[in-house]
C-alpha cells in the first residue's frame, strides 16, 4: 500500500512566505549589529564635586600712606575798634501820616486843560484835496493848480540851476538829479534831499530848491498838512 500524503502537511507550499520573513529578519539583525555602539564604562569618570574644600585666597596686606594734615590757618588779626565821640546831633525825620479823617475838608480839583498836540500829517501830492498854491497859480480847479505849480517849479529850476557845473566837474552826456522836498503846513520848503552823480551837483540842486518862494500850504479835509514833492532835474552836458 502506498502511504497517502495529507495536503495540509506539505511544507513547501509556503516556502516563499517563509523566505521573505527570514530575509527581513536577517536584514534587521544585520542593521542592528552594524549600528550598535558600546562604551567602556571603566574609562568614564564624571567626578564628584566637593564643596567642602574651597580655595582660600590670601589677600596681601597693603600699606596705607597717611598724608599729614594741612597747617592751620593763621589767626585773624583783631579788629581795631575806634571809639568816636558823638558830637553831632542827628535830627530824626518825622513821617507824617497820610490818613484823613471825617473832619478834614475835601478840596475840589479844577478841570485840567490838556493841550492838543498837532500831528504833522503828510499827504502825497497826487491825492491831496487842496494842492499847495504856488504864487501866480491861484485860479482854476485843483488839477489846474497842480499843473501850474509843476510848470512854475520847473521854470524856476531851469533859470537858477548852474548847468555849467557838470562840465567843470568833468561829466559828460545826459545828467539826472532826483530831488525830494516837502511843503510844510506853513508853506515853507523843508527836508530837501538830492541824489546826483556828484556831491557838488547835489549841493547845487538843494541850493536852488531852497530858493523857491513861500507857498500857500496844501489842505486835507480843511486842515493844513505837509505835502512831499519829488522833482527830477535833467540836462545835457555839451562836449
């Protein structure tokens, strides 16, 4: 009789599974054996801290130098007290009281007159209500008086000004002199100022303007005021 084999008893049917498990186990053991590290415990000594034995530091003894004290200050000289005989009699000043009582009469104070100080008001020539009147320019309206005054002053300067002075000073060509003056509230010429290429021309212009006649002062709102006036003087120096 042939022995009958039990199919469940066949070991070779799961050989591939066993091979894979065995291979994985061998790889794990090999990896563990390669990475395994061991230390010699006899050579490791972490020591022990002993706080009982502390190092005592010896501090060297230093010598302290004592500086001598400063000398005492010299004694102060005694004050000489002079005895002065009281020969002069001093009169005591009596301060009187300024308080009043009910029996004292009250004196009435009279009205104090305050003098009004007139201000020197200046009004430009171009906007003055009543222009200063040059002698001979009394007729006409305000504009006519302005024109007449300007012409009269120009004629007066042309007659009185020494034009040969510029040639004597070595100047040539056209010369210009700017003159500024004021006609005050009394009609007088004041505050003459001139600017020219030479100081002598300035002096000559001031001399001529101061020769202008007295005028009737200009008025603003019926009150006499000061009126500034500017005058350019132009002339040609003949070579």
